[in-house]
């Protein structure tokens, strides 16, 4: 039996995981990649194939590139403040070339499915938007372009015909709410009569990958490998009472000339909502479990009420033996998760330039995240524009002529949200 699985971008990352600055920016895919490799080595009769829409890979790539450059520019600003007493030039970044190489490696690890941006696809997308067909949101039809590109990639993929059953795991409710999944499954069946499509929503809470794979393991009685076990947060949390925080340089300005310094993080008090397991690697006899955390379970040099506490974020790496025996742990990248408003409060102190720099970084981070999310869509739109410039121009002229023919009195009816019976 051959089982296919597809994930969208929302399913792959959480708000905690987006703060992770690991080298392999696509390592969120490794959970499924490692498991499939294990099945192959075990010569399992059931074949599992991981299909990834190209737009998902490209979106992750641009998110990581922007995150790196934000950090690089921040480091460069700090360098410029003290370069009067430093010898040597500031190192030049080469992120785009390196990340493209990493991206190409992931193209080899998964089965990338691509969408052919042609006139037929373009007209379908326009028609779907006008008729508010899913995954466009009926209540907000201006939302859903990226989801539609992902869906069209799945719908027109010939590769998925190799599967007996295809699972689409999404972190976006639009694919399953209000019977949208039934509509999409019926549409899929018209083009892929021999493949059974199933669509499932999982809340992207840091445990969604485990929940999705466990569903496959239980339903098809697949083996539960060591990698799968080590992604289980209920297992990993048992090691947290061994983790120690030793960094003494984490602080933030709280007003009235007072700096709050982080004195301790109570890892032993964590529950599964405080962290996510984002990657598990194996080297020799050791397993390296990488986690990210976001918590209010800490103390500072200045007592703070829990309800107004800022969150502390950071990374944890656990090293375990094959029998899940604890070896060691390391905590890194710890910082306070500050918002723009709290940074603005710090402008009253003398270190204006330092706080202003932090405000600038925060604004840049939000803007770059937005840019990263829409860049693949802009690229797709540009591709469509090049391919369909003449047909689109003709369509515009037809619409303009149609508008002239419609009287003013009919416009409210034309734009009504209520559909006629024959358009249902």
C-alpha cells in the first residue's frame, strides 16, 4: 500500500518555532523525512511518500533568509558602534547562496510538486475567487490566494496518482470549516479517481506533526521508531528537571531607570505548552533533541506580577543515548520577548540609541515576516502576469465593456453576497 502526505506552511511552524534560528531552516520537514527513511531501512511493506508543494518550500526559504538578514544587520549595527577600537573589516554575508544550496538539498529529500502557471489555472483562480469557492474564505474572499495556489498544486499533481490514499494535513481551518473539505475532496475525485483524499486540520500548537504521524501509525499499524518517540513532548519533558540556566546577561528596561535581569528559568516547572520539539538528529550512538521554549516561568532581579510578565524565549538541546538515557543539555539564545510598546517606554532613559535600535529591529522583524509570507505569492503573480498578459488584457477590456452595459440600478444586485439558485 502507498500512502502520500502533504503539509502546508501553517502546519509546519508555530509562533514559538518561528523564533528558532537554527542553521537548517527547513528542519521542520525532518520529522517526516527521518521517519520515512526509517521505514525504508526497515523494509516496511507500506510505502510512505512525502509531497511538498513548491510554494511551501519557497516560503520557508524566504522566511529563513529574512530572519538571517535581520540578525546580520543587528550585528552590523552593534559592530558600527564599537568599530573605532576594532581591527579588521566586518565580515560580508553570503546567506542567499548558502540557503539556496540548503534548499536544493531539501528538494532531493522530499517529492516536490509544482504548479504549471498557465491560462487555464489563472482563469480557475479568478473564477474561484469570484464564486468564493474554497479555499477562498466566503466571509472574506480577499483572503486565500496562497491557500488556493497550494490547493491547485495538489489538484493538478500527477505524482499523487501513485498513492492509494493521500493525506493533506493543514494548520489552516479554511480547508475543513463549513464542509470545505467535502467540496475539495469531490473536486479532487474528478481528477484522481483512484486516489482517496483525506483532509485533516491540526492546531499548530507544537505537537501537530506528532499528532498527524501518530494518526497514520495507528490507522495503518506502522512501526513507532525511536525518532518518533523522541518527538513526543510528554517523554522529553521528563528531562527538564536536569536543565540549568547559567546566562547572567539577559535583561530588559522596565522604566524609572530600572533594569530587570533574568536570574533563573524554572525548567522543572514546564508543561508541554511551554516548549516544542523541532528536530531530532542522530550521530553515532547519541540523539540530539532540539527544542524551543517560550515561558513566564522565571525570576528576575525585580519582582514582577505574573499577569504583566514578558515571556522568555530560547533554545534547548538535549543529548540522549539510544536507550533514552540523559547525557547532557545546553541552553542558548535566551532573551525577553519584548513588543514595540514596551521598547518605546525605554526611550526615557539615556541609552536612547540602544533602545531605538531595538525598536527598529522589532519593526523590521514584523515587516520582514510579512515580506517573507507574501514574496512567493508575488513571484507567482509575476509568473502569471508574464504568461497571461495578453489574455488578461482582453479580459479587462471585456469587463470594462460589460460594466458600461450594466445600469446603475443593477449594481447593488450584482455585488450582493447572496447567490442565485442556479449558481449554488
